[in-house]
């Protein structure tokens, strides 16, 4: 029996392959099902979860990072996955999550969201604010699946 990733990851994998996207951020990685699935397909994976929540402490080839650490980095991520996570994050903290993801995403990189209990309208407003444009979306029986692409990368303004 193989690793079973989220449906959205399987759906968009051919696009990521075709676009030669190779570096993935798995935001809210849980048991690493998406991370492991993509790692075995040759992707470089950075998995993000709350301290003590990542269910594997060390997996060769997968880098584990906390959400607070990610706020301080400027990575060059091709694809961020956020599956079944946003509904667990308080509404007031979601803007900051999108900001952190955008900061670590390459111009042209993707953000793939699969979630329950968050409307497409809210997802659009959070994503558009950070420079993402909606590319595809689909509505499952209980979930929203949305693919965004970063079309406007905000520049870091240095002071002094
Ligand atoms: C339902 S699991 C989904 C895991 C995985 N994405 C999947 O689809 O199997 C939600 C995960 O999000 C993590 N999580 C919750 N709040 C988070 C936050 N603010 N930042 C990062 N991860 C968070 C939880 O610890 C948990 O591992």
C-alpha cells in the first residue's frame, strides 16, 4: 500500500511536473502524507507544522520547519500545499499565514489549498492581498480546492 496524498495534490501533480516546479512547502504537514508522496517523486520538500505536532521527527530529504521560523526566512518555493489546515487556524491569523507563504514563494510559484469551512471568497481575498491570482478551483462535496499563482511578488522594503 503506497502513501495516499490529498486529492488536490494528485490532481495538480502533472501541472507541477510540466512546469518543472521542484521545491515544495507543505504547510501544516501533519503525518507528512503529501511531503512523503512528493519526496518519493523527486521533489525537494520543506514541511511546516507546529512544534511537537510533526508526527515524524526526522525524515531524510525532508526539512522540518516551524511556522515561526518560516516567518524569518525568504525561501524560493515553487509550490506551497495547504491541505486541511486553514480551517484549523483562527480567522484573525490567516492573513499572517498567507503573508508568510507569499514571502517564501518564487514569482510564478503556486499555492494549492484544499480546505473545509472556508469560502472561496475569503480565500480569494486573503490570496489576492499577497499578489496571488486564482488559476483553477473546484468544489468537492465538503471541500474547496483552489490553485493560485503568485503573479505579483511584493518587494521587501529596507529602511535606514
Ligand atoms: C488535519 S491536519 C492536515 C495535515 C496534512 N496537510 C494533510 O492533508 O494530511 C492539520 C495540520 O495542520 C497543523 N496546523 C494547525 N495550525 C497550524 C499553524 N498555525 N501553522 C502550521 N500548521 C498548523 C496541525 O498541527 C496538523 O498537523
